[in-house]
C-alpha cells in the first residue's frame, strides 16, 4: 500500500483537501479493519466508498468523522492534524462534519426538528436560522411531515432519514453518510443522493459509504467519484486519484523544487498555518 | 453553544424528565430538612439544658423562728458557693405567685389553686445550681449539707423530678439523633438514586452532543443548571418548612414533656439559611456536573 502514501512535500504542494486521511489504519480484536487508507475530499466533491459488508467502510467513515481515533496514520481537517489536537479541541472539528452513522444517534426524548436544530445550534446558528435550515433539510429528504414527531415514534428507516437530514442541514463543510439509503429501496436511494448532491452544491465535501452498487452508480452518474474498499484497503484506485489535485500537485511539486516553497509554508514545520474553519460555507 | 440554546436545552430537559426533576427537588428538600433539623436539634438541646439548669432548685425551708436577717445571711453564704448560681430568700407570697405562674405555663386550670392560701407556704431559700452534667448528685449533696445548718427545717433537693427530667431530655436526644440518622440515610439513598438516574438519562444525550461537536461545557451545563435549580427550589422549600413547622412542633413536644421555658423556641437565623442554601446549590452543581458524563471511547487523544 506504499503507493497510497503521499510525501510531506506533496502534501504541502497540492491544493489541500478539506478532509484528508493519511495512511489511516485501525484494528479490532487484533485484526486490521482498515489498512493504510489514504483519501482526500475537496470542497464541493462527492465521493462514494463502495465495499461489501465488513470491508472497513464504517470504520473509515468513523475515522473521517473524528468519531474514532485511528491506531496509525493521521486525519487532517482543513490543514490541521486532528490526531495531534488536544481532546478539548476536537468538538470544534466535529461540529464542522455532518455525520450520518449507520446506527444513527438521536435524542429520543426530543422531536425530529429539535434533533436537527441541535446540530445547527452547536455550530452557532440562532434558533430562527436553525429552525429554517432544519426544515429545509427535512424537505430535502422528503420528511417534512416528521418534523414535530418524537424520535421514539419513528421507524428505523425514518430515523436514518432524520439522521441524514441532520447531517446535511446547513450544510457543514463536510458531510459523511454511512449507508444513507439502507432500508429505503429505490426511492430511498434517490432521496439520499439528492440530499447529498444538495449539500455538495452548497460547497460541502461529501463522503458516502455504501455496499449498495445501485446507490454507488447513482452517485457516480451524478458526478461523484467511486472508491472501492476491500478488507480494509482501498483497491483499484491509483494514489494520484485518491487525493484531489494530486496530479496538479505533482506539477506544483516540480515548480516548488525549482522556485522554492510559497512564503506561507516553511520547511520542517509539522503543521500548516491555515485559518480555523469552525463555520460552514453557508 | 449560545446562552439561548443552553436555556432552551434546560427547559427541554426539565420538560422531558419532570419526574426526575421533581424527585431531585424533593431529595434536596429532604436534605435541607435533615441538615436544618440537625442544627435546630442542637439549638433545642442547648435550650433544654438551659431550662434544666434554670429549674434545678434546692429549696431550703426555714424554721419558724428564723428571722429575715438570718435568712438573708444564709442566702448570701450559699450564694458564694461555686456550685450555686443564685440563692434567693422567698417569702410565702412570692412562692405562691411563682407556683401560679408555673401552673399557668404548664396548662393547669387556675381554679385548681383557688383554695390555696399564700400563707400556706413557709419562708424558704431557693437555691439555683450552676449548670453542670451532674446536677442531680450536686443537689443531693447540697441537701445533705443544708440539713445540718441551724435555722433550716427541711430541704427538698427535687432529685426525683430532676432525674425524671434528665431521663426525658436524654430520651429526647436519643430519639432525635435516631430520627436524624434515619433521615440522613434516606436522604443519602435518595441522592444516590437521583444521581444514578440523571446519569443514565444524560449518557445518551452526551453521546449525541459529543458526536455533533458540542464542548464539555455545552454537554454538562444544562444538567448542572437544572440540578442546581432543583437544589435551590428543594432546599428553599425545606427551609420554609422548618421556619413554619418547627416552632409549633417543638412547642407541642415541650408541652407534652412538661418543659416550660421563657425562651422562644429556636429557629435558624438568616445567615445559617443562606449558608445552607449556598451549600445545597453547590452540591446540585456538583451532582449535575458528574451526572453528565463525557463519552470517552469516541474521543481522540
């Protein structure tokens, strides 16, 4: 998997993606569930990670959503290595990622609308703006009629829809969805893809994991990139395609080698000085 | 999270878990009653000790041939003794007046004393002993000595009444302590139950908020706030209960024990109430802080 590795100079050279997984590995019960995965997602990009059950999709998405720390490798968010951040700093990264987990976590004693508004509240929206964005997100997933219902009264499929609406509400700079169309059938696929596309159209970087080839095909038809994951490894995709602008980065690398680094980047620095991104592109 | 969202979250949590909030407030009320009751119990014990001290009298009845000057001289000599707080010569009229006052205080019908003549009482010296834990022994010893003194016809050490009073006070103290310990145990169990229940309800909420990127403060503050509010409300109600119920209860108890005191039944002073409320408020904040656990498994670092 060495071909997935990107050198430090390359990282500095290419147009940095908002989210970048650098050689990420995870283990569970002593066996590798994710092995040196490298992947970058740029603003406005849509990537679908396709893989069978237990291929490591959910683990990769959890790591990307900063919901799980990798055993090896690093997760860069807006130029910051989140694996070296202090624990108290992580919430400020997480709030910029709309994460729809395979098993969605919702506040069961609250209404659907309150659950979606909560994510926006944490990002700093006013109650009025949060309510408006939450209703828009519910409309996106064709679930406006669920707004005032308690989460306890929802079916599993409806809960997934609500979690997807919460992930795309706003939208945040990065949207990550794990099996967004599960239990939804053909209609569910269409709804999920349209919601993800809507988030992308507003500038969000979208990362979606699925074992459903039909969903992956829809994403690709809509202009998304498809990446295959098998036994915890990214397969069939050249390293240069795993990170956006890597091809142009190679050109820039050569230019840097000729002219030297741009003034804001110094040799030997472990991190890159990028303004913190705590607010979405809305 | 902005203050408006924190306020909203507190309101929603209280609305969703009304029974838990009510249980928390009731527990803090119980705690206030237990702590305030302990303080008032201490004050009452001091009051009863003072009452016992005030009423430990040795009465030395003077012989008929003892004149006033001799009686006054005897009282002065006795008054110099370290164990004696005060020695007063009582003439028959004054003794009768005191009996009437005590009888009225104890709820005896005035008619009962109607047929008594003031001259029925002989001249006497009333000796009030200095407060000490062994008043009964002291009174008995003094009585033995006084019986040897010329001019004194008879001595009443009132030891039986004194022993009975000491027994009642001791019984009351033990009963009070027992009730207080039981109340403290019930309060402790209730506090632990409220804490565990709050922790269970806050755990899932903490997981969701942490995943959405809320800070430790944002996760913990709403629980801290509603718990502190419940603590303040509960302890306030407890303080009011003690303020309005303690005196009537104590008066009834003292009447049934035959304790008549000129001192007003004790109450908590405003400073004590303020300190108590502040302490319970802190306990509420502390419990709220630890009742909202931060998820660890999903964290980096």
